[in-house]
């Protein structure tokens, strides 16, 4: 069985299975979008494979991280609110 | 210097082509390194497969070979520039890394082609491969209403996968017309394996409507997708859905090859029968040289791995099997060519460049891709035109290829690693001389 780990998405705790990408965790938390576009539109992922940069979020205080290519780690702090 | 790694052969990309290349090269006793930007090997097609648990026996077997063979694997690492010939700059989560190699094998794969239409920027409108990748990465699609649209055999594979994971797949909309699909089906008959696979998938999806000459013209919803308007012939109708998984077949990731000076012809890297590119010491294999699917990628990867390590007889022997995969590549290209009507759904206020929010109307006022970049910032955002460039080529007929280092955005610490001259040299030096229109 895959092991469960705990992360936070915008401060709220979320249990995910290990091996889940940060992007999948964000979308599983109930959020539809990940980032705001330059004109302020909510955007979600387009390619989910590291090309489009629509899934950028702040992970462990590192901004502009492509979340589709990053796996969740225990205690990871994920923020999509800037 | 720290974090400098030297190899006889360096493989960029750990999908089927890269895995086969690494395995072939390692058989010679050469010191082989493999880099991939993802956390795990397998590329897009074998994403989520592991040696322990794999849905595809072929994936399992190759991933086992990859784990067993004496290579060094660098995950979550992407090449961003060439410091010197055979000397690459890469970045990883742990900071910059340098790779020095005698031979380089590029297996950078393909991405989906995305075409704009009103509403395509709404959350939950994404690529077909993208939704599959997300489902493989842990997102639950169970009970979700999904419309799959665009073009290419990937749509069927995605439908089968999502349905197996509990999604309610409402419809598959293929823009290509039946007569071209039928001809493609006949060409598959000549390749027994592929035909059997196709039949199996079709049988699995027998109760899902598969519409040819059908494509999305609008996505709508409040803050997220709620419905998609589809067009089929003269008929348009709305289909409520949670996800629209939409991709218009595949495009090769040629940026790194172009940066290194490899000749690109008709959108793909030109290689000889032994996968040698126009630059001595650089081999290319897989989708980068033509969209041919997993079998062609494994074959070309093996050839490249052998050829890069002087195992020429083995490479030449395998090379004789290439004709068949080349036929398949050509059949794919013919069958899933884009219909011109797809341009008609885009309205003046449809955003084309998602990084910089540039609508079609602003691009129309520009004379060229270069002018559009300067005046609207189209293609100047973090994706560096990887998404909007091909869309603009299709919509406006502009030639958009222009590659300059770094080929991915990098933190300043990575830039500091490269000699300053690397980032201030005239970009013309890095441009491929010319590219024929597709």
C-alpha cells in the first residue's frame, strides 16, 4: 500500500499518497486553478508535463515552481495564493 | 568544480527512446549518464509505471533493464544551455549541474499541440495527455464527466485510461474526417501488433461515442469549465463536463537540439540511418525525429545507443527495421493533419499567448512573430513560446522558431555558473540556419 503523507495547501492540511505530484495535490485540495495570469485570470494546468508553466506555485517558499514535475514530500508547504 | 559529471555518453530524456539508448550504450562498457526533468524514468508514455507495478509488460521489462544497467540517472534535472561543445549546463532542485560528455544522445520526446479557442484558458480545460498524466500522478477522476477532443491516436489511449480509473467519458471528438481515419486503419492492418492494440482499445470503448470531423469551438463556465460546445459538420451542441481533455496530436521538443545546432527539417531533427544528427557526436532518437510512437522510439533509441559507442554493426542491423516505423510515422501525419476550419473558432479576444495574456487581435496587428514578440510580449513568458508558437504558426502562418539560451527559465544562481559571454552572445549564432515550413 502506498504510504500517506501530510502536506499543507494554502495553510490547510491535506493527506496525500506518496508519489503524488504537488499539482495533483493542489487540485485534490478542491482548488481548480493554480495561478493568476498577468491580467488576473485564474489558470489551471494545460500540459501537466513541464512545458506550459501554468502550474507554477510557491513550494516551501520557493516561488515559480512547476508543480507538475515535483512529488509531494512530508510537511511540504504549498501556496497558490502568492 | 562541484557538481560536474563526466560521461562517455550522456542521454537527455528517460522515456522509451532514452532508456533504450542508455541500455544499448552501456552494453559497450561505456560510462553512461542519463538526465530527465521528471522525478522518475519512463517519459510520458510510461509515467506511473514502475518495475514492481506496470500495466504494460514492455514498460516493466525496459524499466527493469534500466534499473539494472550500470548507468547514472539524474532525475528532476533539465539541460538549459551548452557551455562548450560536449559541456552542458543543467539545473536541478539542488542547484546547477554541469555535464561533460564525448557523445550526446537527445531523446527529448514530444508535447501536445494546443490550439486556442474561446474558453480554452478556463481551469479544467487541458491537454488529453495532460489529464492522463494528472490521473497517473494521483488526481482522482472517478465519476468526473470528461470530453476528450483534438486529434490523434492518443485520444483513444487517454479515453481508455480515464475510463478504467472511473471517469465518465462522454465523447471522443476527433477533428480528422472518417475517410482519413479509415485509410489510417488500413495502414495499421499491415502492422499486426498495432492493429491488435487498436482493436482492443476500440472494443474497450465500444459504448463511448467517437465522432470524426468533430472539434470544440468554445468552452464555458464560471471560474472553471462547465460545458464545451462541439461542432460536427453543420451541427453544434453543448456538452456539460468537468474536464475537457483536448490536444491536437504531438509536436517534438526540438529546442535543445536546435540550440546545439542540429539541423531541423520540416519541424523534426534530421538524422541519418544511425540516428546521427548534422552535428558530429550528437545523436537524436524518438519523437524528436518524427512522431512514430513507442515502438519506433525504442528502435531508434537502441540504434543511437549502439552507434554512439562504436557498435556500428548492431546499429546498422537494427536500422534495417526502420522503414516500417517510418511508414507508420507518415501514415500518422497524413491521417491527423489539421483541418483549416479549426482556425475559424478563434475570436479576436481569444487569448493565444497564455503566459502574457495576448489575444489574437493584438497579434493580427503585427507583421511577424518577431514584431509580435517586441510589441505584445507574445512568446516572451516562461514557456518561451513552446505553447503559443505552434498555435501562432497554425493560425497566422508565421515561422516562430527562435531558440536562445537558456532554453528554460533558470534562477540567477544557475546563470552565474555559465561564463557571462554565454548569455550575451548574439542569438544568431544559436539559431538554426533556416527551417522549412511544415
